[in-house]
C-alpha cells in the first residue's frame, strides 16, 4: 500500500539520515521529489534474498530485521537505510529484509541515487562509512555466535573422558585462531571520500567477506557435528577441517584488511611533503579497482589487463594521493575507450589495457595503453585543456586529464604525453624524475 507524504516531510526525514546529512539543500529537495513511499504491515517481506538490487530504502517509521533465513543479522528502525550494497555493486540481494512492526519506507531508485552521487561525489564518504558500520555489525553477530558455541563446547568437553579431554587444548587453540581471524576484520576503519571508486571498493571488499562468511558457516556446522560424535578418528577429521577453514578465513580476512588500508592511504588529506612511494604497487592496486568499478557499473564489461612492471623500479618522491588519482583517471579513460569500441561490434576485437613501468635517465615512466577508439588527430592537442572532452554529455566533465596534467607537470616537475591513432589505440606516458 503506497502512502502520500509531503515533500517537506520527506526533506526532514532525509536530513536525519546519516547518508544525506551533508547533501546540499537543492539536491535533498530534488531527491525528495523523485522518491516514492510505501507502507508494509508487520511480518511483511520488503527484500527477498536474490532479488535484483535496483533500489535502496530509508525507514520513515517502524522497524525491520535484516536476515539470512532464520539468522537475524541486524534490526534497524526510523532514520536508518538498507539495500545500498546491492545498489552499488549490481549484485543480487545477499540478505532478506522483513518488517517487525508496521513500517513506512522511502524508496530511492538506482538512477536517482547515482544522479545524486554524480552531482555531489563527497556523499561517497558517508556511503563507505555506513558500509563499514554494516560490515562491523555483521561481524559482531559472528563473534557472538562463536562465543556462544565456544561456551557450549567447553561445557561439553568438561564431561568427556580423559582421552577426549586431552584433545580439548588442541580444539581451544583452533578457536583462538578463529577469534584472531575475526579481529582482523574488525580493524577496518571508515573510508574517506573516494568518489567514483565506491562501486569498485564495494566489490573488492565483498569478495573476501563472502569467503569469510561461507567458511564461518561451514565451521559452525562442523562444531555441531563434533558435539554429536564420540569416535576419535571422526573427531580428528573434524578438527582438520576446522583448521583448514580457519586458514582460509585468515587469508581472506587479511585481504580485506589490506584493501581498507590502501583506500585509507588514498583518501587521507595530502601531506605537505612528498614521500617515497612504490609506483608499481600504486598502479596495480588502482588498475584492479578501476576494472571492478567499471564492471560494477557495466556488468557486460570485460577486457584483458596486461602489466609489465620493472622489478628494479626505484621508489620516487611523490604525493601518493595525487598520483593515484592520475593513474585512476588514465585507467578509467582506457577502459571507457575499449568498452566503446567493443560496443561497435567489430568482428574479432578483443579489448585490452596494458600498464608498463620502467626507469630511464633519472626518471620513472608509466605507460597506460589501450586498443580502444583512439583520439581523433584534430582534437589531440586539446585533450589537456580544462572542460574539453570527447565523451557524450553527462559522461565526462572534461577535467580529468587537465587535472592530471597539472599534477604531473606542476606538482612533480614531470611530463605527461599522449600518442594515439583513431580507431586503433591510445597511449599515455607519465614521466616523473627521481
């Protein structure tokens, strides 16, 4: 049942939501005019696991539970929102949402949300902060479950025979290792503003966390099975499986932690002093983030990524945040170009983006090359001008290459050059003295 709520009331509701607290007044009003509201009675499903993630929801009144089957992950009420993860990465819903009491929600579609994100990229800081809070909340649920299972298991072990009691220390060691693995996930700090990287980051973080959740669930089942058996051989097999699962949880937890740390380094305010940095590491990290970001926004996108990083490349004094933005801009442009050429339907065409690093004559070089649409010769000398773009209206601001040029030339005393043949390839070469 749909409800009619005034625009002024919706504006007040959105202003209370953490996600939209810093949004300019005209964008809040614009969003309020486009969203719809809907009323749900108690125990009604709003989102079913596996549904298409084409909208997010803001709770105007009432209370809902986020759950996977009978397992409740969180309960949220007025002023909170849900459904943003699937909206960002384009994947099916990973959880169900059901009302606990009569609830009224505001529905924000994918198009409306990304229109706001494009108009006000700084909102991505609030998005990532909220994503981190949700991930922490889910992790807290896992910790609570494991502590409960640990207590049950300890009580059971105390009643076992002396032979079984000798196995208790080994089992406790396994559980301690599990808690250490879970603590690694808790270390994720809120991410700062990352603009167009939001979808790529969500995709990068979601993969290792899915592995953690899956192996945690399997381990819970193994512990239940352990309580039911008395055969020592079977117990040893279960302990072996538990150890394998914990090693996998540990590895994927470290991967998630690494992603968060790298993004924090990227998003921090720039230091006044240049610092030595590994260009190879920056290039590799942001190449994959650009790819996942493009894929999240264009599910049909694919291209071959080729890297050739000089193993002896010296570290160079740079503003890492600025150089990472230059790399990201060049990677995004390259992937945009190969995607546009692929859409032309040329027979036998295979999209490809390559990144090469090397050192020569006191400088570090980074070449970003694609086999996309190329740059027309009559506009090649204009591409570094502010607000010049070859993209259709709404798909480019014309500032990316201009800002990149200033960062390389003015901030790093380097060079940024381009070679291109229309319809064949484009190659950008960054040169930074060390």
